[in-house]
């Protein structure tokens, strides 16, 4: 019996990148067999946060939001990985025309909560349509830069 943590970064034929994290459960029955696979969030270990990483990650969030708010829903997916990207793509037919706003959003503050060279968690507060919104945005650094794997409103 064994448990394996796996991290997988893929590039599809359209040159879009994605990342997934899995816990795989195996049993040896003559040969090793996988009997259960669970999709997870990345394994996160706090470390040193680089200021340029914070700025680059913030810009990814800005580009993602601009794409969604400007009804470029399909394009917005390039800023996501993992379950966030999967959910975004699955909801595309329903949500791509649902976002209606003529307001530009404005970021008030970006505060790093934790991070290292591969993961970053930022508290991003912004205003959209006269409403203040507080979020926790989690990032993973792929071979093509920072990508969002979770956004939670607080």
C-alpha cells in the first residue's frame, strides 16, 4: 500500500498550460495498481516572497478580471490552472455572456499573506461598480509564469 502526491503540468495542442495536483492511492497486487485518485490543491510550504513575484501575480489578476469584465471569457482561462481552469471552462457556455458591467475595477490594496518561489497567496481588495470587494487569491508559478488556482471572496 502506498500514497503518492503528484504534480502535473500540461500543455494542450492549443498551447494552453494547466497544472493539477493529485493524491494517488496504490496497492500492490502482484503489480502496483492505483485504486483511488483525488484532485488536491498544491502542497504549500511558506518561504521567501519576492516583490517582483507579487507585482507579476497582481498583474495576472488584473488581466484575468479585465478579460472577464470585458466579455473575453474564453481568453480569461489562460490566467487559470487546476480546478479553477476546469470550472471556468465548464461554466463558459452559461457565464460567458452573464457578466455585464460598464465599470472598470480598481485595486485598492495587495497584501502578501504567504508564499515561496512556486506558490503565492495574496489578499487583494478592489472596487467594482462602487462596491468594495475583498478576495484571497492563490497562485501557482508554472513554466509560463504565475497562474491563479483559487479566488475566494471574504
